C-alpha cells in the first residue's frame, strides 16, 4: 500500500520546466520529465508520487500556476 | 436671466469647466495660464459639483492623471502653456493611441525653449500635426475671445467624447490674459457613471462587472497587421472629423479681392485690418479658422478662386501658412506675415504687409 | 492511498484562482512576475474585489499584465503609472487601484511620479518588482543594479563612480509622510511567497480602510537577464541582492 497523502497534477502544456517546484518540494517528489511538451520544455512530473504530502509548496512557487495540488483528508476513526 | 461677467480668458476657462460638469482638472503652474488653476482652487468646486482639482508635480504627471481619469470615462482636462505642453506630448500620444477623450488648453507663449511669457502662436504645428510620435491628430479649437474661451470648453469635451480623441483649445497669452464680457451658462450636473455608459458606451475602466469582459485601456499592439488596422481606424476617424467638424468664421468675404487668414488673437487684429483696408477702398475679407484641425480647407480653396492674393497672418514665423497653401493648391498667391517672440502685430502693419505683397510693384 | 483516490475535487488544496486568465504568460521560465501576478489575483479573489479593482500596468516585461488578471486595466506610459492611478483613484475613490511596476519604470524614469504619489497620501497600492535589470529591452543596467553586477550597458560590472549607485527607493518612500505601509519581500521560497501574499493583502486592506499609500517591493530574479538557471538565480539573489536590499517591513503605521 502506497503511503502517499497528496498528489499533484501538472498542466503539462503550460509548464515551462523552470524547476523551481523541484527545489521547493520538501519530499523530493518532483522532477523534470525526460520528454518535452509541445513548446519543447521538460515539464515537471511526480517522479516519486509515494512521497507527496500535499503541502502545496510546488503550487505556491510555480510562476505559471500550472500545478494543482490535492491532499487526502485524514480518515477519522 | 443672462449671467454676464467681466473676466480674463483663463478665468473663463475655469468657470466654464465647472459649469459644464467637468469631473477633474489636473495641472501645473506656468505663465501665462496659471489663473486657470488658481480660479478653480479659489472656487473649490469639489464642495459643490464634486469636481476634482489637483496640482500635480509636473506637466508630465498632470497629463497622465488626465489619462487615468479619462480612462474611467470621466470628463477631465488640463491646461498649460508652451513649454509645459511640450512635456505633455508623451501623454497626448498615449491618450490618442488609447482613444481617450480629454481637453487640453494651451495658452501659447513665445519659444523656442523657455522663450518668453508674452503671447505667440508658434505652437500651431505641434497642435495640429499631432505633436508627439506616431500618426495622430488633436481636435484643435482656436478661440478668439474670452467668450469663446468659455464656450469652447464644453464644445471641446463634446467633440472629444464624440470621437474618443483628445481635444486641444489652442489659445495664446493675449486671449488668456485679456478681460472681456462673458455670458456664462448655467451649472450642469456632472454625469453619473450610469449616464456616461448610457451616452458613450461601456468602454471605460469602472470595475469589471459580471456582465461584461474586462475593459483595457492601452496603446500597445505588437502585431504589425493589427497596428496597421488600428491606424486605418484612426485615419478614418480624422477623415470623418475633416468632413463633419470644420468650423470657421468669414468676415466681409463675399466681395473680397484679397483674403486674410488668421486665427485667435491674430484674427482680432485682422478684423481691424479689414476695416482699415475697406476705408481705403481695398476689398479685403477675413477667414478665421475656428477648428485648426480639421482645417477649413474647402472654404479657403473656394475663396482662393475669387481672390488675387491671400495673406496668412500669425504670431509665428509661418506655420499655418503651410496649411493655407495646401488648401489653395497654387490657384492664387499665398504669403505669410508674422511677428513673433512675443510681439503682437498692429492692424496697420498687417495692411502694409498686404499691400507690399499684392498691391505694389 | 491510491493516487486516483487523492485526485478528487474535494481534495484540492491549491489551484489556479479564477481571477487569473487562462492565457499562458509570456515570461521566461521561472520569472518572478508570474508568482506575483498570481498572488495579486489570489488576493483580489479572496477579498472579493474583482468587480471594483482597476490595475495600472507599466512599460517593461509586465506591460501585458492586463492579459493575465481578469479585471479592468489601464496601461501607462513608462514610469507614469502612479500618475494614472492618482487620476483614477481621485475620480473613483470607491474603486481599488494599484500599480505594478518594475525597477526601471518606478525608480528611474518614473521617480518623480512615484515619490509624489507616495507623498500625496494617494490611497493606492504600489507593487514594485526589483530584479536589478531591464528585462524587456534585453538586460541593460537598471537603477537598482548592484555594484559590480554585469548588464549589457555595464558589461564589465556596474561601477558606481561611472554608472551611479543603486537606488534604494523603497527606503526613500518609507520616509514620506504619505506612505502608511512600506515593505520589501521576495518570492524565492514557498514561505517567502506566502509572506508576500500576506503583505499584499494587508496593502489592499489599507486602501479599503483609506490609509494612504502602501508600497510593496518584491526583490525578484531575472534569470534570463542574469544569465542563470531559475534555481541558480534564486540562490544568487539570496547571496547578493538580499544583503543590499534586506527583506522585511520598513514602515508599518
């Protein structure tokens, strides 16, 4: 069972591959893809999705507002 | 009941601005027009009509405050004199490029440079040919009396809003400083935001409501094709002005064999020259352009057909004479007579100039 | 938990505000402008100001700011934004008015308009992006270029004796009685971005409460002009810009 609590969805075509989100991520979730988008940018993607804690740091620092961040609600017993 | 007052031209501008419901005035002091803002500040219209009056840090700032206010669809104006108007040219080209209505009063003094504080008409080219960079025109009105100083404020606003284009009242130190009897119009209320939208359309930046797209006031367009199209649109607007808005006065022109063309205070002098000439049996008429842009090309061309010579009289080294020549297009001789640097010609010397150019030798 | 279980509408914790348009910004990758645009849009959305806010965009890289934030806009001549904002706010005092200007616009060609608007208690917000270089025209020296910093018009580094000194205009406007809130922030880390958003909100609240001019400087990167990667530019900014342009509130009345 994966331990992920969060996830991100990157608008790949809007992403310019600046990698500011990569260094802002505290859990080393994000990296730039080997592939490029239509504009030729190596876009950001979740390389280690299991680590995502949904902290939204990547979305907050993204200059192109192309990251949507999700965080699962804690399950209450 | 008629309300008559003895006023300076500059004071009449201020009084008329308040009475025609102007929303805002932004200015910077300069001789010989400082009475405009002084009168407004003394009248305190913000307490009565709500009109904003603000002394800016420069003419550059005042014209850009005008830009901001005009972009909100408000009736805003400024006034200055030649050196200050030079500083406003950047703002004026942006205002023309953004298609905003506003009124600018230039009480012209002699130049170039700091020049003199005495009257001149040497800013004609700057006013009617655009003044700043790019292909644009200012609607240019030339008052020849204190009464016209008052009347042209509202006229300038009407034309500015009709065409969404800046309008200039091109006066001079004579008209600005002299005192004459003026009939003042009754106070009009300022228009509400709703009335402005109703009358002029919903283009201004008043806050993007849910029922419309955002309004953007700008003059930038990086696509050359779009920019050429926009320039075509501007030129069509100026052509329409040329067809529909020409204003002029003709005095003793019906039987004239010689014609004087003069505007503003020069026209007042030339009116006397006409009397002097006719007393000597010389049939002289006067055509006084009231709009300098659009220029009264057709009436001048028509009068050229019946005249033996045309003298363009200006307090400049010869600026309007070029437009007179273009209007006449070679069918009769056109000469210029001017005094400048703050010197005002006398009616007699204008008559002498007419004689020496066309009647002697 | 499976990712598909997480990616659901109800789990969204961060997304683009609807006050930002969908247009892809023309800025270089990693440009701070995008972050500050987003923060302004978020503040406008959260404070419910979309219908009453009028922005004034400058000349410089952010000249097309009006393409990105869905409010009414006026685009000013170079440096004149505070004069436009004065005209707008004086005539429409119930609207919310802000300028957004770069260092060349605000601290060189528009110095007089900036200082006098701030000194007149104009009830507006001034947002000042300071990246120490002219981005749009291709990396020329700015009024805020650091001593020794290279630009295309000081290719061997700015030499104060020849090129003049960098101007700390934010410290100057802080001395003016017309300003109520003057602060310098940055957007190089998530925490810094969150702080900048907080001060922007405070600046807009000040305007609603008719408290005079609020002036928010954001020390920013221009990685293209500085010829660095975006991440490296953030590091360079921390090492070189922050010692000269220290972050924090300079005035808060």
